């Protein structure tokens, strides 16, 4: 698995979804530059020390940020007002990337859980 597979996933997506997800990808890699890019469950994902901590996916009417843990979004519920979500996915508009500060918080919560509170 490699960043080339993530590139292929993104090439298959129409605009403006592609650009929005490319922005999210850059943000995730900026926050965790040592992350490995992979395809997990057929969507782009990011791993550090063998643990998947984030991912994204494109759908017909929205994009999703995937924390790969069912408790992350609930912990940040007060900061996610205005977004729709399921237990395992935060939905956002196809033409508006998630704010960098929010992505940092989502990743921090997930990595803290994965590391048992050490990050």
C-alpha cells in the first residue's frame, strides 16, 4: 500500500471533491508528517506505528472524515455543531475542507486513544 494508491483514488473523483480531499490529505500529513498513507476498507487512510488514525471518503453528496474509532466524534461533539455525522464518520461539504484546527483536534483525540494517552 502506498501514497500512489491514494493518488489513484483521488484521480477517480470529480471536482470539487478531489481538491477538497487533497486539502484534507495535506492537512493530515502536515499534522502527522511521519504517517504512512494506505488504503484501508477501500478508502484512503493514514497510519502511524501500525495504527490507523484517520481516513477520508467521497460520496455522492458529501465527503467524510473517518477517525477509525467510534468514540472520537462523540468526544468532540460540542465542536462539531453544524456537521452531520454517524458514530464513525464526520460528513462535510464537497467544496469546503475541514478547518485545520478541527483536523488537529480529531487527530489528537484519536492518537491519544491509540497510544493510551501518550502523544
